[in-house]
């Protein structure tokens, strides 16, 4: 059953599994890959109603096209930050190389994520785990 906090409705993986008929494993993969915007609170993923609307309303960009667009333009900034309360570090980077170096300097890469932010609109374009970021952009 979705959680209601004021006017905010939060759906868990179990809720989405019941409502959409997808396996929990598939839903978690979509969340990890950023196909559906979500936040992890403790060990539980939560998706807002707005994020579900975005997923179903907006046309998706294929990952290869998205990758080349991000790599070829300077329209993005990258925020490397810890994924939980144990790691409060946060560093903003202007280039892919600077971001990769920042991630590689971390002792435990799995505790970090990268937020890709559009410089012009200041909107978050993507939230990606640091390891996946390295796999995607490291030469």
C-alpha cells in the first residue's frame, strides 16, 4: 500500500510490483539504472507519483545516444556524493575526466553516486551509481 506523507504519495518496490505486474527484480533494475526516478531510504526504494508520470509520459532516450550527448557537450556538471548518511562528502565537477578522477580517489566507490545536472536549467538529468558512471565513461 503506498505511503501518504501530506500530498506526497510514495510507492515501494512491492507496491509497483502489485500495481504494474512486473517482477521486483525488474523494478529494482529500472530504479538502479535510473529509468524510473527514485530515492532509497535505508534499504527501501521509493518512487513518487510524479516520477511514474514522467516515466510513462516522456519519450526515453536510448543510453548510447544519451552517453554520446553527455560526452560531447559541456552543458553538464557532475556532483559526486555519498549515497547515505555514512558518507557526507560532496564534490562538484565540471568535466567527465575530473569526475572520473574524483570517483577513483574514493576508498569505497560503491558508497558514491553521481548526479548529472544540466548547467542551463539546473535540472537533474540523471542519477547514477559511481561504478556505473566509471563503466560508462572511463576510457
